[in-house]
C-alpha cells in the first residue's frame, strides 16, 4: 500500500503534464470524425506535405507549422460541411495567397514582344522576390554563386569576353543608344576538363544572379512531350527568378541536329529542340535571362540553335597555355605541403598538353601518394609517378620481363628518341620512360604537344619516321629477333600515311575519289611508297647512331628515365657526328 501511494505521489504531476495533450489529441480526433476531410483535400494535403521544395505560397496554404497541421483552420478555410459536401474549389482547388510585393513594379511578367524596351529596367535593378522566389523539383537553383573569375586561373581572353557580356546585360541602356542587340546566350565548346562549367558558375557570381544548372540528358524521356514540358518549366522558373543564368551542360543532348527518319525517339528529341528554340525566341534581351551551354561536340548542334538571336556567341576553351597552367598550379597547390624539389617552372613544362582537371588531379594524387607513405610533403618524384600513371595507366603487379626483352624495349624506345631529337619540324622530344607497371605500354617516349593544329608535310613525314624508328632499331641491333612492341606504331603509321595521301592532298594527286575502284590501287601504291621513304630515312639515322642508342639504352635500363637534355649532352660530348645527320 505504501509503495502504491508513493507511485501515485510521483505520477500525479506527470499526469497533469500529459493530460492537456491527451485531451487536445482526443478533441482533434473527434473533430476529424465529425468533420471528415474529402478525398480531394486529403490528396492535396499529402502532396504538399511530401514536397521537397515547398514554397512560401505552399506554406501559407498548409499553415505555419509543418509538424502540427491545423485541421480546424483547414476545414474552416475550405468551408467543409458536416455532410462532407465541399464547394467546388476555384482554379484547381487551392487558395492562392499573394503576399505584398509579390509582383515587383517595373518587372514585366509576360515577356511579350509587344512591350516597349524602354519599360524594362537595367539588369542590376531587378529586385529579388525574397520569399516568393520559385523553386523546382527538377532543376537545381543556386541563388548566390560563391564563385567569381578570381577563383579561376588564367583564361584572360575568355574572361574579357565574359566581362563584356556582363556589361551589356547590366548596362542595357548604354548599349541601346547605339542600337546594339544584347546577346541572349553563348556556347562554351572545347575538350572536357577545361572549366566550361566553372566559368558558367563564375559568370553568375560576377553578375550576382541566380544560377540554374541542368544537364541536356535530363530532357530525354521515354514519354512523349515530357522533354518539351521541362523546357517550358525551365524558362518559367527562370522568369520567376530573374535575373538568372541558365546553364545547360552537354547541350548537344538536347540540341542535336533534327532528322526526318520518323522514329519516335527522334521525334520526341526534335520536339524538345523545337520547344527550346521557341523559348529562346520568347524572351527579350532585357528580361534578365542569359543562357549558357557547354559541349565538346559542337558539330552535333542544330544550325537553328546557333544562329544569331538565339545563341549569339561561341567561345572555344581549349587546353590551357603556359600562363594559364601556371595560374592553375598556383591555385591548386595551395594548402598542399611540398618540398624544395618542386619547381613551378618544371611543373608548368611537365603539364603541357594536360587539361585543367588533369593538372588538378596530378597535384591531388601527388599529395595522396606522399600521405600513402606517411610523408607530410610531396616531392617531384610523387608528381612524376602520378604523371606516368595518367599517361599509360597502372597495374599493381609488374610484368615478368626477361632481361633480353627489357634490352629490346630499351633499344626500341631509344630509336624513337634519337630520330625525334634529330627531327627539325617535329615537336620536341621530352623524355623516355621504362614503366613495367603499365598494363599495355611498358616503355614510351614523350613528346611535347604541338602548339598549332596546322602541320606541315615535313612535320608529318618526320612523325612517320619516328613511328617506324622503334622497329628499325630492333632490326639494326638484333636482326630478325624483333618483338611485337611495334604493333601500335605500325597501326598509327598506316593511318597517318593514308590521311596524308587521301585527306591532306600530299600525294602525287591532290585528292582521290574514295569510292572509285580505279583509284584504290593508286592510293595503296602512294601510301606504300610514302612509308617506304620514311623507313629508308629513319634506317639511315639509326645505323649511323648505333653507339649513341646503345649507351642511351643502358642509362634508360639503369635509371628508368632518360630526359632529352641528357641525350643531347651525350650527342654534344661523345657523338658529335650524329648531329650532322640530316633528316
């Protein structure tokens, strides 16, 4: 009995605490039984409750509390009767609550072409709508991009062009005096990994605009009309969040050239593209919307999309030059401890031909490689190891090569290197590497990439000689005892010779009709003669530089790396006669 009274004494305050909640909950349940919600309103409530991107209008409809839904208020607002007979809801069954200032004065809401341009404000005067700014479940919206042009290294010419775009958008009235049409958008084209997406984010950050990012593949759906509806949703969302930058990555997925094959998938893609073209024509250059597309296949885009008035500018972003590489390295090396063996100038030269993403990856992997061996600083050896892995790959176990095979490999690569050094029109030979951890290429010769995409015949012919020099060196040193290591060299040599004859017009005839059987024998004859000439010149050089090749191969086997400076030093010292050889 005493125990029971003690428990009662302690539980009485607790019951007093929970009793109001219990009464409140029972009252609510009684209210729901007495006034049951209709099926329509219940569905609308669950739909809004499960939304991941709830707007302020939706919150106003649902009430101020997400966890404790006000059923009584909901019933009262929607006039639900006791007999469960609800009046017809206006316009879809929801009450649209317009907050003060939702429609900001000075902003045109319909973007019709009949409006006078003078009624549009300048770009920076667009007022943000605060709580009324729209969101979407299908598209990602960044209201304040944290990036600007200072976060991107190099590409000064590209930045200058983008600065002008921002200026034209933000100072529309200045350019209107000179009858200048403000661009609606631009396309970034170029190889992957060079900052096209990053530049679009920085553009939005510099202009202080909303940033809407979407991939072109998101408009590809199996159901007819979904792609076009998403295009409409995207531009409606942009109008609700002006000023904004729309970024469509891999725009070739949605802007591919139209066809007339009648396929259902093709028709759906074409209708999506048509909707995009209509959307680009539907807003004025002063509406505060700027479209940025990115692609590495500009040749796939429809000409209607690229015409002036829709996509006004095309900017090519290629691999970074020397200045840009230096700035990229300075940005990504910050915070990564490194020792004195790291020389910035050497890093800039080493990363020649790499994209911005590859440069960042080299530095990141170098730091990880140092940490793997419990070192708190990375050195040049780490960088070189990562760079070699990037070039030819890596496997955990080394190949089981005999000494005889390694001798053949070293001689083979020195054949490439010597002919490459003596070539006057070809790009500079950098180094020769033996890397037995490479899955398919145990050794390779590195050449600096060409700074121009236009090549002379002499440079192409010298490249043909370099490709054949490896096998020639094996034949000179080992006679018929050759390896299979020249398979890729022969494949590339044949492709290059065919291009020189058929595509570049470097044969006896300017061009050959590729469909004509009559000319195929003539083409084959010219290709064979071209390869034969290149073989003869390379053979002459190899036979007159045997001692240099042998000594260089011994150094390569011992040190696994032979740089061009070391090879040239040998030439100037012991083998000056090799320098007199002419390609």
